[in-house]
C-alpha cells in the first residue's frame, strides 16, 4: 500500500525506506488490533458504553494518518502522530480497565520499539520516559485513590482474564510482525553490503589496471623526456656547430675577396648569413620551448610591480615604450625567472607587432578566488578572432618572416610556462582596437610575506 509514496524515497536510502515500511506495518496491524478489541468488547460485554468507540476511533486515526501523508518530508510528523494517538488511548483506557493492572499496558512495549525505530534514539528515550511516568502514575492512583477500577468489565474475573488474553495475543502478534520485517530487512541490508563489496572489488581491480597503465605511461614519459634532453643537447651543440662554420666561412670569403665582390655576390652572401643567423635563432627558440616546462626554478618572494619596472627599462631601448604599471600588482611566492620570461615575451610581442610610433601598454592585475589574473593591454593593430588560438602555436606568426624579425615562439613559450603552473592564458582583441592578453597564476597555499 502507498507504494507511490515509497517510490519517492531514494532507492539507496535503505534506512528511510525501512522506516516507511515499519510505519505501514504499525498502521495496518494497529488498525486490525483496535478493530479486534472493539469487536471483542461489543460481543463479550453488555452495555460497554463509549470506550469501545474510542478504541475504534484509534483504528480510523491510524488509517487516516497513513493515507493523508502526501510527501516524504511529512513522514516524521505522521510517525509522531501515530505513536501519540496510541499512547493517548492507552492512557484513557487505563482508568476503567484496571489502572496499573490493565492489559493495555503491554501495548507500550510496541510503542517504545517503534519510537526508537521510526524517530531515532533521542525520541525513543523520551517515549520510554513517558511510559515509565505513565506506569508510575497509574501505580499511585491505583494504590492511593479510587480513580481507577475494573468497572468496564463489571469486576468479572472471567472478563478481566479474557481481556488480558486477547491483548497479550495482539501484543505478541504486533511484536512478531515487526521483528519478522526487521529480520528480512536485515537480510536486504546484508545483500546490499555484499553487492557494494563486490562493486568495490571490481573498482579496485580496475584501479589497479589503470595504475599499471599509468606506471607504464610515466615510464614512457620519462624515456621521452630523456630523448628530449638528448635532442636539446644536439640542437645546442651539434646543429649549431655547422651553422657557425658556415657563417665563419662566408666571413672568410668576404675578407679574401675584398673589393672583387660585386653587388650581386654581396647580396647572395648576405642572404646566406641571414639564413644562418635565422636558423640559429630558430634552434634557440626551439630549445627554450622544449625546456620551458621542465626546468625547475626556485620559489621565492617576487614583487611583480618591481619586476615589471625592470623590464620596462630593459625593453624600451629601440622604440618609445609607455608602460603603465598598476598599483594592484601583487607580491607572490613564485619562480621569478619564469615569470620574468612570460612578462618579457608578452611585452616584446607588443613592441614587435606595433604599428604605432609610441607603444602604449597597461599592465594590471585582479585578484580572484583562487588565482591572480594579469592583463596586458596594448595599442597595436589588433588580432582577428580567427587567429586567437593560432598565435599561441610555436613558429606561427601573422606577419611575413621577412617583414618582422620574430621567431613566433614567445607566446607559445609563455603559454607552456603558465599552463605548467596550473594557469591559463588567452587574448581578447579585434582588428584596429589593440589586444589584451590575460593570464592567470593560481594562488599559493600560503600567502606571500610583505616586502620592506
């Protein structure tokens, strides 16, 4: 009954589903017990009065209380009303059905049991205390006053014994139905625990396989890093050596030929020297890119405003640079060398690609929940949205290589350094309106100390 309400309780909330089923058991067995006692009184006792109808009313209250619950959040109130109604009737019956010796007192064992199961430990203790007080009260008024009697049973021992027999049987049936469900419910819980244990074993097996794959991947990655180091060594020595030899040979040819070199030959030799120089720059850029996220620097306290001031003095030699540095630039605990590389490449990139006589830039920083976000705005030609991702790829440039002296590696190196530290970088720009590069650096677990 009321499976629609049971379905509202999550399937994995075993305890709440068990409480609802116990509530259903109590409601129906309570209705049956109340109706049975009512019929027994009507059949065996002449002129029983209104007391049997109070007992029948409890059957209706239990039924109405069960069927009127519409939402699971109202269930706890329904549990409480059910138990209070039962206690109230048992107290009322005691006055005319024997006081301290009334057979109805046995039903309190069921009430206490359900109070603990449905409402929890603390309410269960309160109901236990209430029953003890009730019994002590009945003892007092049964012993020292004439407020209680067996008048309902006409003081007939046969009827009194019969009442005890019926109520004892009904009490035992109520406890048995409750215990039977608990036993089956225990098995359900055990089966769920066993199923969960099997699922955990399967997950552990899968996790071990994934760990094995991760170890293999880590081993492969370590091997790749060693190969990359070898490549870097080759790039910095073996490949540069022939280039230097070519450059030196061209210089010697120019010296030996002297004035005999005509204009066309001079042009060809200049092209060779230019290509040699560019090749060496490309190798240097590739070497710097390969090592950008693998070289471990030293963490130290860095005043980013002072670092930016140093770069402004260093980079403003060729073109007039007007770099506004915000007072919001923070003091960080970070790798100063790598942060300097990022700042340097971003500022140099704006200087190289500017189409203005005066380079206007603004460096600012904003504090977020778990990161510092730096922004560098410039007054350059801007970048079309279609190229916002491309500019961060190594050796990708938007200008012809013979027009600008750039390798197209600065932004790629910056991106690699920032992402290695858990940050991100992006650009906001459109043609004719300059560009704004934004990159974030995660905050450290400990704040940077103030600098004097």
